[in-house]
C-alpha cells in the first residue's frame, strides 16, 4: 500500500510540474515575439517533441536495460537537469531577422529542455516499474492520475499561481517542486533495481499479442487528431481574445479532461451518444469561428467572450472525448504500455507540427480545425470498417455507416464555403507565423465609394478609398474625431513633428505627414509592411519622411537611443487579441523614455469584451502621467469612419487641456465621450507588470 501511494504521489507531482511549466515558459517569452498566438503553438510543439524523446528513452530503457542500470541512468539525468536553469534570461531575446519558430525551439531546448525531458520520461518509467513491482494491479489508473495532475496544474496556473505570484516567484516554486520530484524518482528507482530479472523481456515474445501495423497507425492518428483539434481551437481563441495563459489553458485542460474520463474505463465513453452529438458540436464551433450570426451583409448577433469560451470548450470536449475514447478502446496489454504511450506521443507531436509548422506554410487560410475534423470522421469510418464482420449487415449498421459517409461529405462543406467567401473579393491573401492577412477590394455601392480594406484574421486593420479625390483621407479609427487623428491635427502647430507608431496597419497616419515631419513605424509582421507599401498609397503619397522598423516594438525600442517622439501611437493588436506585453508598467516606462519632454502617448484600446482603461489609468498613476479616455461614438460608413476607444497619457497638461477643448463640442453633441478616470474603480485592478497581469479582471 505504501509503495503504491508513493508511486501515485510521484506520478501526480511529475504530471503537475510537466504541465505547469508550459504556460509559465510561454508567458515568459511571448513578449519577445509580439504576443502572437503562434508562440504558444510553437511552445506546444516543442513540449510534444520532447515528450516523444522522453517516452522513447523510457521505452528503450525498460526494454534493454537491467533495473539497476535504469535507476542509475535516470538518476544521472535528473542530476544533469538540476544544473540547468528553467527560465530563459534576457540574453535569449531574439535578434532582428531571426526565425521565430527556430529561435523559440532553440531557447527552450537549452533552458527548460533537460528538466522537461526528465519529467516526460519519468511518468512512463514509473508506470512500467509499478507494473513490474506490483503485477496484480493495473497501471492504467496511474495514467488517469497523471492526467488529473496535469489538468490541475493547467487550471491552477492562471487562477492561482499567475494571479498571486510573479514570474520569478513562480519559477522558484516550480524549481523546488522539481527537486522534490527528483528525490522521489530516485527513491523509487532504487527500489525498482531490486526487482528480479536481468532485464525486461519482450512481452508477448511469441508475437501472438503484438499490435498490428494498422493498430500502431490508429494510435498515432487518433492522438494527432485530438491535438490538431485542441491546438486549432486554442489558436482561434487566442487570435480573437488574448495571448494569455488563461486562454491557453482552458482548451488544454479540456483536452486533458477528455483523457481522464476516457481512460477511467469503458463505461465512461458513451460512444453512440457522443457520435450523435458530433454534428451539433461541429455546427456550434463553426458558428464561433465565424464570430456572429449574419444574414447577408447584416450581422444579427455577435458572440461575446463568455459565449465563445463556453461553446469552444464544450465543443472541443465532445470532439476530444471521441478521439480519446477510441484511443482507449484500442489499448494494449500492460506489457505494451511504453509502445502505446510512445505512439500517443508521436501522434501528438505530429499533430502539433501540423498546426505550428505545416499549417502556416501550406494552408492559405486558418483551416486547421477543418483538417482535424476531416481526420476524425475518416478515422471513425476506418474504425467502423475494421470492426465490422462479413456477416454483419444489419439495418442499423448500414444506416450508421451511411450516416458516417454523409457526415464525411458534410465536413468538406465549411472549409470550401469559407474559402469561397474569403477569396471572392480578395486582392491578396497571405498567411505566415503572425496570422492570416487579406486585402479586400469593394466595388462602389449606394453608401461607399470603391475602396480597399486590410484584414488580419477577422479584424479590420485599415482601409483606403481608391478615388483620386478621397484616397488621402484618413479613415477607420484615425479620423479627426478619434484621438489619434486629433493629436495629429493639434500638433500641426509645430514646425516639424517626430511621430512614432507601433503597428503599421495600412499606414493611414502617414497621410497627416507634412514636409519636415518624421514618422517611425514599428511592425512585427513583414507581410504587413509589404502590403502597406504595395497595396495602399498612404506611405507613398505622404509628404513626411518615414522609416519602418520590422520586429517587436518593445525589443526594437530597447535597442534604440531615445527617439524624443512628440507623439507615440500604440495600435499593435493582432486580431482582437490584447498585446499584454505592451500594456505593462515596464513597457510604458520604456515608451516614456522615448518621448520628448512634452511628448504624448495615445493607445488604441477598442475592444468589445475587455475594458483596458483601468489598466492604463493604473500605469499612468504609477509613472506620474496624466491620463484621458476618449471614446468616439460617431461612425460614418460613407466616409469609412469607425467608432474607437483611446487612452491618452502625458505629463503635458497643456496638451491634454487642448484635447479636452478640441473635443468639447463633440462631447456636448454626443459624438464623443471624455473620461478623466475613477480612482476608486481602477485602483481595484492590480498594476500590470511583466511579471503579473490578469485578463479576467478587466473583462466587461
């Protein structure tokens, strides 16, 4: 009993540490790459690859080494891992021009890599030792316990550890837990060395129970399907909400919950019920991916954050239950455990590589979810054929098979329809590490003249009229009724202006440029730069000088000498995601160093689901800056003018007074709302720093 309890504690702790380190490391490095959703996908790929190597090492160790050799080798690896720090320091920050994927994988390999490898290998080693030392007890409950520890780690991270501890403190707590895990693993390894037998003999040596090649293939394919679906849903949520651990871990925890339920026993996988719910789950998730219920060009209902999270998570749960339920139905005898786990890990890595590496390169649109669904339905068909007998021609079986064929055909409709809708009026479509980009050209109608729009994901990032008489007009949220455009108009009293802009878009702000002005644009996505220069004319026709710096704005500004900007405008949203690394005290301290003595910062914070004004009021209070919230309620489709929400921060009280006076008539007319801040409200929100942020505290 005591030995079994020790195994249970060690397996649980190892799984907890294995999963907790993933969002912690991603939280550390995501500011270096602009907060893009692909950073988390790349981190997941790294951890999945290392999981494969860890499982392979465990499999080979169990198969070919004596028990004493297994224990000694694993103890040595644990000792080496303790010598390597888990958290990458500032020296690992990327240089301009480096491949994000390659640099992330390299950084993780030489920092947390050794410790993660040890954690990945420990779980299957412990379960194999358990099966050998306690042959009368099933090791599968340990696998469910491992997944329970993993899920608890994921849920505890955003709601407990991230909310209460800084990154430095989190790293210290995790490292202490890792030391405890190493000690427990060494003790169990020392006990396992006394197990009789020179080495683990190959189970089923006569080959009678040897899994077929087809079974190995199904293990890999079902595992890959589940990972593709969960990573695709994670990408959708991150792109349209926020690149933050709380968004990452909810799909991950759902994925693991399906593992726990499925591997708890056959009765926990109601196969017919779940397959019956499959079409419902697909329709629900497809609606969330569209973002709204629309009739023609009219949006009838737009989904909020809470609705999206609930539907995405419930839909993903149904899909992953099917994947993992089928995987459990194909489970082998205990003697084939390490091969089984290794196949699952290989499938997970293959699915991760498909989403993180292959999809951005080979899929023009974000259709990874569709790929995962098609794979799932095809696997159900294959499984149905494998399990059917020649004499089995019952009516129910025929109807079920016909329904599966029909569902397989139906799964092809959404990606085809999506491609038709998105490509119909698109001038250019590109996809890279930072997301999907489209330039749409719209013909004139009864309201608007001919114009072009730039979309990043589902979000409009700028527009421009094509007619000679209107193409130099500022549009969207840069009109003179918005804070950004108003600042350009009010600073025209200077002989020359030095303007910084974080987030290029289509270069709309350049239209305010005059001879002698200088605009410095900071844009992380090279594709956006190319499109702004070739598909829109704001930059080309601007009278001001301009320079574009490609790379993350924070890293670039850290390397530059103070620029003395008269105006610094921040508009660096990717999709609807919140760039948290640009909304911390440290980030604004950096921005403030790049301002002229009377300079001003304007932050575009439009978002229907998150209210960032308390965050920025807190930062302003901490840095002794004055702050003003300007909400433009007026929009004009004919002029392509949009509603917008801005925060303006500065030590220049005179300029803020000038803004108040400028907007006073519009405020009285109801076109604009001005807010100086409610200290009692915003001080309830903790100050956001590079070590701490909590997106749930600012949800509307």
